[in-house]
C-alpha cells in the first residue's frame, strides 16, 4: 500500500511558544477547486460560493529569518513581475499577524516560487498562508491554526484553506472552510499552465456579464465521489462555474481542454478562475503519460503533475 499524502489524524499543529533562532522554512501547496458553485454577487462585491478546495503537491517555499526590519526577496515563477513591496500579500499577512499579536513586524523573508502567478491555483494566497505560519514560528507567537485562519480570512478568500490544506468545503466568499474527510486516498492530476495569467476580479466580472447564474449547485455528488475513491466516478462530478467566463476571456483554453481529453484524461476543467487547466488521471503512472503527451502537443507553457490532497502551510 502506498503512504497517504495526507493523513487526517496527523494534523497536530506544532505551536511554538519560543521564538526560533534559526531560519524557519515553510512549504505551502497550490489549490484546485473540485467543485465551484458561484452564487449571486453580495452587497460587499464578493460572490457567495460553495466550493470544494483540494490542496495539491505543487509548492512554494517561504523562509523567514530574524531581522530588524521587514524585507522580501524571491526567486522562481513570477520573479520580476511580482511586486515585493507592501502590496504583496506576504507583506500584508506579516503586518496583519504583527498587528494581531503586538509583535514587531520584523523578518527577512525569501520566497522560492513554483506556483505560477494569476493561474487559478491560489499561489498568492498560498504565500500569504506561508507567511502567517512562518512568522508565527519565527516570533514564537504560537497561535492556533484557527486563529491564523481568522487572520487569513481578513486578507483573502482562499487563504484560510491554504492554512488548513487537505480537501475542504468552502462557503461564504470561500473563507469559511471545514475539512472533508476522504480517508487518505490520493488523486492524481496534470496541470497545463498557460503563458499569461487571468485576473480573478475580471473573471468574476465576466461571470456576471454572462448572466451570473452558476449551475454547479450542491457539492453533495462530488463529495460522495471522493468517498468512493473511483477516479471514473469523480471525473463525472468535477464542476466549475467560472469555466465559461475563463473560456470567454481565453477561447484558446478550449483547445487545451480538448488536447487533455484527447490524450486520455478522465476529465479536464479550468482551475478556479483559470487559466490553468487541470486533468484527472487514473493513477500516478497515467498522470506521467498524460503529462508527456500534453508536453509533446506544446499547447501550453508548462505541464506539471501533482497529487492531492496534501497538508496546507507547514514548517519543514
Ligand atoms: O478574496 P480574494 O482577494 O482572493 O478575491 C479576489 C477577487 O476575486 C475579489 O476582489 C473579487 O473580485 C473576486 N471574488 C469574488 N467572490 C469571491 C471571491 C473572490 O467576486 N467569493
């Protein structure tokens, strides 16, 4: 039997009471949405969501060191394109944690980025979750995961999930998360990463302009499929109400989805607000074959395989 990627009972959250002297390295995954029902726009401008988040093994890594000021450097995906100033979600997360705990917002942070930016994989949200967990350890503030998730919710809709990880039901604007127990079964995915990102607010606006009526409905069938552990069954139940808007903005994604299905994927859908397309494979071997086939077709910038569920932001 293969080791589960994610165990529902080893979720003991290491709560430091003493500040760390050495560097604190935190690994944080990307997310996909197995089910994304978008409801009407609310008075605060956000949409009411019912979603099933799923954390997958494509990671960013944030290292936090002690310092007498707050600095951020990076390498990898998005270097040069991503602002490292106060508007970066990492900086906002550190400032929010400092305000909440009364700690000085001092740290030297370095981000190693593999999750593509503006890709529908919540990479920015993942980095914010990593920053909360890293500085909590560095400073010895020792907050419970629920406290970190509460701060996370003030920063962005997907961030509480990336503190938690695994597979989880998301409601509200996505920030209210509760774990879905799936018995440690691993699902295998192939990601087709696009050349250029899509702006999440623009995708939601397009969703409204196209009629604003989500059809994905209840996630019950999807949740039942997860419990059955049969990829053929899961394939039929994946749903994303933002897919039509992403395809409207980026019609060529239809060819990417078709290429994946043609190459033997059990299912293909746009991840979150896109433009990454995600394909379900039968197992790890099938995922590797599918990835090679998609790479050969050169229909996207990069192809990645990733299994899920995996834990959220964790100290290494
Ligand atoms: O919460 P987050 O900052 O990730 O959201 C980014 C943008 O996505 C929001 O400004 C909003 O335009 C859109 N959004 C939405 N409804 C949600 C979540 C996000 O309209 N539930």
